[in-house]
């Protein structure tokens, strides 16, 4: 007698013996086949592993676009002439528009009002840029506007 039939008879004896109650016997067979009531997915329980995971945040959400002043939380001030000079043309003294600076409307309006305030206070020139600030690293390139011209 080989070993395999021996093992089979032992398993049959264990499972089918009268010592094990009929209900448990049913669950053993049922769990093997996958038809037992115990194996059914509980729909009301969100912890069941087949359920989709609920995320706190939308993973496809686009990153918030902010202008450079909002990004670093800078409030332009008429006394901060070096910063305000960045938004002024070194050739004509003209204040660059929003299509060049890339600022949001609120900050652009604030920059323009602070520049005129500084000019009226005598801190900034009207027609040129202060020579000391001409070679400062630029925040934007006036030759390549971030948005097309409005005209
Ligand atoms: Zn902004």
C-alpha cells in the first residue's frame, strides 16, 4: 500500500468522523470550494479589501498657479525701490504690463500704485531706471512676454 491512499483515508476519517459536528464539516468543505456563507463579501463593511479606497485628496488635481509675488508672499512697498525697479523698463522707465510681468491682477495694480507713489516721493525716476539696479538678476524676460500682447 502506497503512502497517498493512506493519507487520503486519514483525512477522510478526520473530516467525516462523527466527532466533528455537521455544521463545521460543512464550513470546511465550503471554505475550500469558496461557496460558504462565511466567505461572502460583506457589502456594508468598507474595510473589505475589494472595496475602492477613498482618498482624502484628488490625485489628478492641477497644481495651483501663482504669480511670483503671491508665491513668496511679498507685498510691494514704495520704499522697496530695488524690487519695484524690476517692473520698470531700463530704457523708458515705463512700468511693464501684466503680459510681461506675469503677475496676478491684484499684485500688478499694487505694484503700479507703489511705483507711482515712489516716483512722487522722489525715490524712483520717471523716465529711466536707477543705474545701480540695471544689472540686477531679472524676475522675467521683457522680450518674451508670458502672455500675448493685448493689442
Ligand atoms: Zn498673485
